């Protein structure tokens, strides 16, 4: 069977992923190591993610700010002191001028910074510094701030959207009077992420708490949403941290209580990034390319006029333009429909496959017969194939226009249902020994890049081992290329015993290979 | 008279500007030299600027992308070669890791980059590199790209919003098949900026072409919009460049023409930045603080409940909430009204003055009498004073709700009219000798920071001197702290002779002190 991509998911999942990113025109590698160029179609998806998530972040009382790109080295040093396991791969600015020396442009030795600046890997310290200035009294609390920004973490092995040295994200930072309020905020934002992922990205997730070894350095509790990719691996798609008073103490973020004494704030932070776009690709893509949930499709309906360099082309184009104008009056997901008539001077068949690969939810092919008969011929991208054949449907023009918002909602729901079933069907709960885990996941694959068979996740009993015992667990899992994902919030009726320690389980935990 | 700020424009304009930025809670200096923290109220203004300008940029056919924060040094070196007067104050990344050495966290000497990276001061080179890959044929043209990003230019003397080492902007980059198309694009975007400034920021501008000495390095033509601040100085608020084939040749951006031969593209670039926010402040602010055009006010209507810790507070609050709910149903400038009931636990009078300083267009003070009588008591920020007294009006609740969108439009128009009159009245066209210029602007003020008297601009004849002759003109002007701003697009009936050379004038040019 002819497919729109030259590699399938089953053949080689990582290569398939790269092919989708490339052929859907989402992003590409740049000449700057580890940094990507996000192309219009990929950036369009990100803009829609931003717009809707921003709306939800504001609806929960947060305000946007902008903080400096650079963090003084001393701020980082202070954090490094109080945080173990602190990552040090960062971009370091040491000079502020270039100079032509011996005919070569280079950093000017006379313009070395007294204190190097770090390109923010995250903004806890620079925002904490502002909080310490802004917060005086309990009346200033809670302080609920969000920032949309680029951040840089030097990465050796990168993959477009999933792991890049520079990426785009939002980072929420909040300060509260007490633990209860801060923890409520942490969980509120976790729930915002869960609902956003499922409702907007059509990407089902499991929300839960990370085990100690997977916590954000300096956090008391780290929560995450985990999504199942089509290779069975887990993708951490968002995190929310309760930081206790750790950062407040390191940065002297104090407030006068209503009893007139001074207390340290309790802070939180939470973020999602362009990584989400990678999650969308690996959740919904198929062997013909990307399939975009209509809520985040930059173009939900693409009209391809079937032109033949003949006189009737004029009528076909006029018919397409009028159709687009009518469709643009409709709305879906709380916003006007996004419709395009693709008039690019290339062959119609090429256009069709371009839009298939890009995952436009509804692709219309309008020829002279449609124009004459008042018809619309279209493909639903989520139901592209009937066996090997491409499935094309016809409908009366007005019925199509009127039904378009409903049909987009159906596509959104269908993509979610498909992914939800995959998630639900592929979490094994019947494995209760480490040997069982070993048997299920098989010995460590030498190169798991090239498509280890689909194994899904295991949900098993967990006794919350700590310290050395936890390290032992992590090591044993590592040999199987497995990691602890999270202990789901939804804990009804879990396993009796811990799969690792044999002691009574306190909760269930998810175990999976992961990105 | 009691004012909401402790310094007036007449006393000391630069100090007044700083006071507005601080007291309107727009932004503050950060611990990182030259970088600002943009606070929620300031960032809210920027978000509204972004949203509406982005809409206009997309409506003219551009698509957003995202390119790397870093530019390899070799790219910059290549540009430096072909561009004279190339600025070299940039942030240079030389290391990718920190390491604890002798108890001190510092750049790891073993993690020095082979090639230093520059934090983008602008993205011509990195985007040009992508264009050179993306453009193959005339079918790919025009390529119309925009990017919203942070950029860094190391600055020694900084001023919040006006000149900061890091700032936020949008940069458009386009490629075209010929000069005509590229020039049309350059002027189209200049007009987008002009219309946006006047219609949305209520900031009148003069659009025109920069003289040779003020051109963007490497550009064939640079156009700008120039706004008149309340101290009479000019602020360049946006630029649009026709780059000819200069960048295309330096970066090998070629395409196959419809005649099958290879040709270099003609490119353009254009941008506006957070500097615009500074322009808004200096255009509309008064001695009580900021006055925001309603189109970019994060809150257009602020309701201050006059609470007295008495039982009737409950009714007042309920009345305010119901009023806000009704107002929120309305819309202005194509978007729902932005309304806030300020329930912060501080004194009502303090709230009033906070919102006056922040420039909320309509400030309501609702007490028990209003609630009981179905009234609204409000201030129009643009008409705050009647002589020395604060002017407060009352209106029946329903009439106020219904009239709110119209009233906001009136305020927008009034602010524009006021600024437009100031601009129109303060461009002298009757000065036709350099001696006249000297007499008008006076000898160079030693420290023009501390409020040189308002002088406005001069519009005079211009013969387009070049090379050494132009340098001479620039030097003579410099002694008067003056600069050439632009030759206005609108050139009807200009001066006969050049004010500098005495030769017949080709056009008029604007001369002014400037930011």
C-alpha cells in the first residue's frame, strides 16, 4: 500500500517521528547545535496551544509578566548550594562585545563580564528575587505569576520538540501564606494541565505524583501528567511542583502575617513546553503523517481546488472562495473556523498529500463537478483510509457548511477516544513481581531507539522506598530501560504489595519506558 | 495642587517618565544589568499590542515562525564583512557548562564552545540561512515570515522600555522575486505600523524615509514612523527596511525564475518593540501618571467598591459584581470589555489613586448611595481634573452600562486628538537657515536629560547630501543635539531650498532631538 510517509510506525518509530516532523513541515534542525527552527505549521500549533492555555491560566487568577533572559551566576550558585543533583549544562555568557582581532571577529578580551550570566534554564531564582522585593505583607498573597518564554538547557542528544537545547514554555511561579494554599495551587494547575491535554490536545494523560528520585531539585512534591505514546513509551507532558519553603528560605521571600510576625512564603512552580507538540505528534500521527486535533489545527478545513488550466477553473475557484467565506462564518471550540483555500501553483494531488501529512482535519477537493452540482467532496483526516483505499465522501454544500463545526467536534472526540482506548488497554495491572516486570518488558534492548516492541505501562503496588533502597529500585529498572512515572491521583483499589520491596503497598505507581 | 506623582513633566521630564513607569507598576530594573522586569500591568499592555499587531501582520499574509535564540559567530562575522558601521555590543556565549572548581561555581574550562554563540541582536542572518534552504523557485515567493522574540543588544545607558539590553519585539523577514514587490512590502508594513500606532496606540506618527546616515546597516532604504513625545523629542517607534539583494547575496538566497535561470531574492525586514510602550507613556501620560488608550488598557473599567467595614458593604459588593457582569457582556475595539472589581484589602482612596496612576480609562467609585440609587459614580482618566479638583460624574447604572463602549471609543479618540494637535502644532516649517535652527533650538544644552524646554520639530528643505557632505551636516546637528528623523512620505508643497546646502530641495526632512 502506498503511504504518504516513507517509513511506518511499526518499522521504526523514531524515524517515523522524524519523518512526520519533516513532512508535516513542523520544524527542522538549525545550524545552531540543539536548537530548532519552528516552521509556520508547527508554530501555528504552538500559538493555538498558547492561546487556550493562557486563557485557562488567566481564568485561574494568574497574571503574565516578563523576567530577564539572563540569570547572574551568583543566583545559580546560591541555588546549587541548597539543591543536590543540580544540573549544570547551561549556556554561559562571558563577554559583551565582539572585536576584530588579527582579521578575525572574536569575543573582545577587554569586554569580559565581571560576573558571567547564565541563559535561564528556568526562572525560579530570578523570579524569586523579584518576589522577595514585591512581597511585604499577607495582603500581597497569594502572588500568582506566569511567564511565556524561551529557556536553554544544553543537551547533547536532541530531538525536535521532545528535547532541544532551546525550547519555548510557560512557567508559573506563585507564593502563598501557607502550605495548604500552596498545595491547593499545585494541584489546581496539575488539573488545568490534565484538562487542557485531554480537552484541547485530545491527549489522555495520567496525573499523579512523582516519586522522590524524579522530583524537581528543591521541590517537596512534584506532580506530572504522563501520556502514552504510540510506541508504548511515556511522555511527561507537564509538571507542577510544591516547593515548600525551600526556595523562599534560599531567597528570603518573607511576609508579615496578619499577626504582625514574619514568615517565609510557600512557593510553587509549574510548566509545560513545546514538548507538548511532540506529544501530539506521537499520540495522533499515523503512517500517512500527522493528524491534528481540530482545536489546535492552524487550518481546520483546507479547500483544494482541482484546477486543470481550463476555462472552468474560474468557476471552481469562485465556488471555493464562496464556500470558504461561508465556512468562515461558523465557529468551533469557541473561535471562528480556520479555513484555507490552497491556491499554491502546484499540482492538486501534491496539495492533497501535503495536507494529509500535515494533518488538516478536513481536506476538501473541489472540482468542476462539485461546483456545478453544489457539492463538496471531502476527506476526514482521522478516517483517511478504508482498507488500502483513501476514503472520500460527498455532501451537499449547505449541509456541509452547516455541519462543519459538529464534524470538527466529532473528529476531536474520535481522536481522543482512540488515544484514550490505547491508554486504558495498555496499562497492565496484573504484574506483581519484579520477575514479571522483567518477563513483560524483556531484557534491556541494546538500542531501544530502533523500535522496541510495544509494551505499554505497568501499574503496580508501591511502598515508597527511600534513600538507598529507592536508588536500588531505580538501578534495577534502569537495566530494563524502565523508569518510575508517577503514582496516579486516582488510587481506587490498588495492589496489596509493593512490586519491589514486597512490603504492603501505600499506593500504585506507574512503570514505563519513557522519553 | 496635590498630584498623584511627586514630579511633573515640566519639572523634570526624564524623572517624570521614571516615576510613571514605577508608580503605574509597569516595569522595574532587574539585578541583571540593563534588563528589565515587565510587571503585569506593563506586560498586559504589551500583550494587547501583540495581539492586535499580530492580527494585522497575519491579515497582510505573514506567518509566524520561531528561530534560534543563538546565532553562530561565523554568521555575524559574514555580516560584519559586508556591512560597515556594524554594531558589536552583543552577549557572547562561550561555555556550555558550569563547574564547581575550588568551591566556586564557574564556567567549565573543558566545556568551551568551539565556536562562540551570539545572543541574537536581530535575526537577519539566522533567518536568511533558513530562507536560503527554503527558497528554491519563484513559486516559493514571496516568502512572508514574522517572529515574536526577545533580542539582546548590550547597552551602557538604559532606560526602561526605551533602551534596554534585552527587549521584546517582532521582526518580519520577507523575500521577493523583484525590487518592486519587495519595496511594496516594505511600504505596506510601514503603513501597517502607522495605522496601528494611530488607531490602537492613539499615537500620531510621521511615516517617512530615513536619510542615508540613519539607515539600517546593509539596507538600501530604511523607513520609520516617528512620534512626538511631550518633551518635544522624537521617538522612532518602528522601522521597515528594503534590503535590496545585499543580504541575499551575502547569504546566497537564490531562486529559479519562471525563465529557469537563477536570481538573488530581494529581501525586507521590519520591526517594532517594547519601546512602543515607552512611547505610549510619553505621549499620553500626565502629571497624575499614565493615561492608557482604552484599546490597549488591560482593564478598561475598574470598579472600586467604597467599603467601610459596615453591614451595607455586602450590598455594595453585590452591586459592583452585578455591574461588572453586565459590563462584561459589552465589547469595544472588537473584543469583550475588560472590567475589574478591585477587592484588594486596602483603603478605597489608595485604590483610586493606584488606578489613576496606572491610567485605567474609566474608574468607578461605588458607595452605598450608588447601590441604593441605581447610580454609577465615575472618573474619566483623560478628563481627570477640572482646574485643581478631581472631576467625578454620576450616571444612571443602565445608561452607563449601555454607553460604556461608546465612552471608551470617545476616550480613545480624545487621546488621539490631543496628541495629534500637539504634533501638528509643533512642527515648525518657517525655519529655512541653519542659523534659524540654531536660534530655535538654542546652543547645545550641557545636560539635556534634565528637561530642555519644549522645542518640537522642524521641517525643512533637504537636498539629500551624501558622503562627506552628509557627515558634515550630521556633525553640525550633533552640536545642537539634533538628528535627522525622516523625509515624510507626505511631501505636498515643500520648501524650495535645502536648509543645509542651500541647493534646491528634493524633499522636506524632519529635524529634532530624539530618543
